[in-house]
C-alpha cells in the first residue's frame, strides 16, 4: 500500500543542519591559526577518496569564513582541484 502523499513529501524536506549547508569557494576559507591537529598523508588520501565518491560531511566555519572543523577535508578538496566546498555556518539551527 502506498504511503499518503503528505508522508512522502515530508521525507524530502531538509532535516537538521541541511538548511545551513552552503557551497563556498575554498579560497574564501581561512585556516584557524590555533588548530592543533596535523593530518598525515594517509588521512588526506582517505579523505580525498571519500570526497570523490560523495561529499557528506561539510566543513564547519564561523561568520568570518575561518575553519572551525574540517581542515583535513579542506586540504583534501584542494588537492583534488576542487574550487568549492560544502560548508556549514556556525549558527545553531532555529
């Protein structure tokens, strides 16, 4: 039995943070100067492989474009020759 039309259309609405994800130029992003993490080459390679298949985890940035989380994803995207990345603003969903 088919689901009612209302139930079907509700499945396609953005959920959670999806309404806060935007595609932004990588050149606009700034690295957080106090980032303590360093990503080994193997990790960058694994991130690149994942990004090539399907980018599912956005880079978290603040209102100035400074990366709060996702420095490794940003580096992997640059190495892949990408010019834009999926970013999530630092605002909490309403």
